[in-house]
């Protein structure tokens, strides 16, 4: 399978439904980002040099260089899926390809803009990996006749500016929670192969290794600048932890058929992913959310119900429903604030710069 070149992909003005969905900037949709390239160029990694060089050797070895080429499958391996499951599964694939391509674009843009050799090298490696992931997912969508036009997204999708430290917090969590999601699904199908309704899931073990390794990059970058993990920045860390968990919880509950087909309840699946991500993030973050507190789950579920009600009102349309949605937005913000103000748990583990996952 050929990697995607975000700078040379063709732009097709007559976009299909999947490209239109990927292009949307809805609250729960993956976004494209840009950042302060000059600040990225000034990153000093000398304090974590040994760990950094070890990680770069892994990237250079590129253990997955043939994996996504070998993970091809024929049309007869793809089951005919019931319409509700097909809708949710393709929505999952579209969201995933957008997210992976977003990383590809961001990393490629950083590499092009900086002169710092450490940052150039790692961004090149990660852009390479995300390109493969995006291309692989798009092959699955192509099998359904609805591939996303990635070149169109590269040119037309809105970009959100994040300061470098916000990129570090958000991307670290995105990569680690991606690992937790994929390995949880892979292990489920390992135990219950009869539930595997599409061959793309066979790739998830190797795929999640890339996600984990990408997260390690941002863990080391944050360790190299300890002030990112102290003082008022703890408030930002709490915010991004909660935002990533809450977004996942609300979005996963929009796909009940897909989770049922995998043998999961969305809430139970999410809680398992939260546990894995929390345990991993202890390598770098000075605090943890109290995810086992029953109130945490109740407030997340209230946030889900508010989101579902708002979506229903949006579909109905009309001035009165728009007014009601405004009230729901206030209720959602209040619920998020209640979650944010819940006491956190201090991380008392000794810091390990490199954490080894259980594949």
C-alpha cells in the first residue's frame, strides 16, 4: 500500500459523503492543527538524550514498514453488515482516517518549518507512520466505495492553532488513548474471533505499537521541560485529560451497534480504556482523574444525554429548538465544570521516562 503524500494528493471538488463528513468541524469531529513552529524549533532535548536516542533508533528500524502492505484482504473477507452497523462502522473509519491524517499533516508541517534536527527527524518518522495508517483505513473505506479524499481535506479543512504545550498534552493523550482503544479491541477479538466482523481489526496490534511509540515522543519532550508539568500547567493537564475522556465517552455512545457487535457496552469499554490510559499517563503527568469515583461516571453520562438531546434538536431545526439547544449548551458546560472541579489524585509513582506496554 502506498503512503499518502499530504502535499501532492489530488483535490477532487466533487466530494463524496465520507469526505464531506470528514470535512465537518463539529464538536466531536477530529480537527487539523497548526502551532508555533519557532517555539518547536527551540526545543532542547539534551536532558533526556539517552532515552531520546533509544527511541529514535526504534523509529529508524521501522518494524512496521511492511505490516500495512501485508495486511491486505480480499472482498470476500468483508461481511455484509446490517445497515445500522455499517453506518456506525464507516463513521468510525471516517473519524479514524481524519484523525490519523491530521497527525500526518501536523507532523509534516512541523518537519518542514524547523531546522532543529531532533525535531525534524522525529516529525518525519511520525508523519510517515500516520500516512500509512491513514492510507490503510482509507483502503477499508474504498472497499465500501466511500474513500475520503485526503488531498481535499489537506487543502480545505479549517486549522486550529494550538500553542506547543497544548499540542504536547493533547497529542500525548491522543496517541496513548489510541493505543488503549486499539489494544482493547484487539484483545477482545483475540478472545472472541467469531466477533471480528471486518479484517481491518487484525492490524490493530501492530497499529497500536505505533500509537504507543508516538506518545513516548511527547512524554520525553515534556520531561525535557519540567515546568510543563508544574504549577498552573497542572490545570491544563487536568483539562486535557477530561476533554479527551469526555469526548471519547460521548462519541462512543453514538455507536451502540458497533460496540455491541464487538461484544462491548460502550460505558464498560470506555472505562477499560480510561484505566489503561490513566496507568500509562502516570509516567509523565503529575495527577490522575478519579475515574473510579461513581460521580465521575454519572456526570459523564449526563454529558452524553445532553449531547444526544442537542443533536436531536439540531436535526428537528427551527428557532425554538435552537433556543433550547442554547440552554443545553449551558447545561453541558456546567456539567463539564463539575467534572473538572472533582478532586484529582496526585501521582506518587517514581517517574519512568520510557514505559513498556503489555502487547
